[in-house]
């Protein structure tokens, strides 16, 4: 008599075996998506001084164009997350990558603030949809022991993209103009669509939660060592109503509120530096290249912070880590504001280098906080609504990102020659992350309490 296949969940099966090359390939493609996402998302912030000159507008007026991609990002995160839960992460990622690449190319045709805002909002729909689904997909193909570190590392994709733009964006702008720079980056990121279609597959955990058992068994054979009969993954939100609960289910209430507040606060700090860094530095005797170096350094320190936060959350739990990051961000913003406020009209090389490092290293804290949000969402939301949950978090975070990007120019103008209104606002936002951390009821547990 034939022995019946072992019955288990896909998550438990992954936990019981080593990670396979195909799982790392899936993670690599998800990372590539997020790098391209970050390149296109941060491009306008780097070349903003040149575009403002071309349009002959003030910083506060140009904020309309700067915040448009972030509004689209929020809408795309919510809508793309919902679509990923409905039709699958794979094909939603194809659609999202096409949207943000074509939107970036089309932005080169803009002849004013409103045209630029339209195309940046269109591209932003792809930015958000790609982020929500790439993180959900990668997390679902990994065992518990790797998920926090890998998800936080994937959040490095955006700062890597920002670093690429910070380094080569000014040179491309000098050679081809800001219009040519948009076309070059947009065409380059189209290539990611091919990689998505060839490599990525929807996870068995997601497919089982959506009632597609046959395809789930087929995809599971790509990575499992033995033939098993899969049950839907157990999750701390599963209840008598079944595994297909939605993002707005009452069991997700505290997670939704806490993530929304904390994510909005952390992105105020992040986009305050990334979107307006070249602008407030060029007003302080920095060239565009020198200001771009500070933004690029923020990208590098962001990578380190994003990677380490997953390790730290796995070791100490997400609640303690988020409290610590909140305090660091608040103090750091005050120090930057105090330093810039006291700068002389003419800077020597030593002072300029110090300011570059001070601004650049702030990326460690704000990117760690943002990456920590993604770890918490991947941990907290069940498979049936994980893309939608991450998309919801992205949507809520855009309130902070849009506020920092759209009102940043107004705050800088409000202060006149003083940057205190700007950096006090960023410091308050950093402090709010700590308060929001207490609302979430599904923190990643410390290693000693896991399991």
C-alpha cells in the first residue's frame, strides 16, 4: 500500500529544510524590482534644481510636482496590493513595473509643473504596486528564520536606487539634460519586466489562502525536498471566519492604526532628507554635485540601517528597536538643524565634508525605521491579505511622504534664511514613531520568545 504524503503547511515545510537557489533567485528579482523602483522614484529629487530653473518656479510651487509621485505611490500601494491579493503577485508586478518605467519616460515631455505632476503621479501608481507585491512575495518564499532579515534588506532597494541617481544623475543631466536623464533611466528599468515574468511565481501560501490548491502544490515542488500535502498556513489572525480575512478586518485594527501612524512619521523624516536635501544644501554654498554626494551617502547609510534592523528585530523584537530608532531620529534632525543654522556664508572643505556626512548618515536611522515597518507588516498580516496589508501601510505612509515633499519647500521658505521650522518638524515626526510603536499588537517577538 502506498504511503500517503505528509500533510503540513508550506511555512512549516520551508522551516524544516535549507533555502534553495530558486528561493534566492526570487528574492534577487524582487530586489531588482525595488532598485528600479527607487531609481525612478528618487530621480526628480536629485535633478530638482535644474527642473525648477527650466520651469522658472519657486520651491514651494515645485512641491506640487515633487509630491505627485508620492500620492501615486500611496494609491498604487493600496490598489496594487489589493490587485496582488486578487490576481497574484507575479502579474501585478509585471503591470507595476511597466507603469513606473513608462511614466518616467513620459515625464521627459513635461513643459511645466502640472504636466510633470501628472506623469509623476502616473509613475507613482507603479512604484507603490511594485513595493507591496515584491515584499509580500519574497517573504512568502522564505522560512521564518530568514524572513525579517531578508525583508528589511529588500527595503535597501529604494536607497540603492537613490544612490545610483545621486552618483550618476548629475553627470547624466549635464550631458543630456534633465529630459534625457528621465528617458535613460526609464528605458533601463523596462528590462525588469522580463525578469519578473521568467523567474517569479506566486507562493503556495498565497495560493492556498485563495483556494487554488492545485497550483499551490505545483509551485511547492519547485522548492520542497519531498512531496507533501499542503494545508493553508496557520496565522495569528486565523479565526472561525476562515483564512481569507481582509486588511480592514477587526482583528487587524491595532496593527493598521499603529503602522499607519508610525509609517507616516518615519517617512516625514526620510523624504524630508531625500527630496529636499539637494535643495537646502545648494542654498548653503554647496554645488549640485556636492549636495548629490550627501544624498548618495544617505543612500549608502540607508542600506546599512535597513539590513541591520532586520537582524536587530529578530534578536530584540520590533517594539524595542522602533523605540530606539525614534529617539535617534529626533535627536539627529535637531543636530542637523543646529549645524546648518550656524554655517557661515563661505564654507571651507572641512565644514562641507562634516555637513555632508552628518546629512548622509541620517539615512541609517530613517531607513531602518521604514524597513522595520515592512518587517512588521510582513509578520503581522496573514497570507490572504499580505500584499493588501503592505499596500495599506504604504498608502498611510504617503501622508508623511507627501507632507514632507509637498510642504518641505514651504517650510524652507517660511524660515527664510533659517532652517529651524524645517528641522524641528522633522524632529517631532521622529519622536512620534516611538508613541506609535505601542499601538501595534503584533510585534516581531525577541529571539528568546519566538516560537
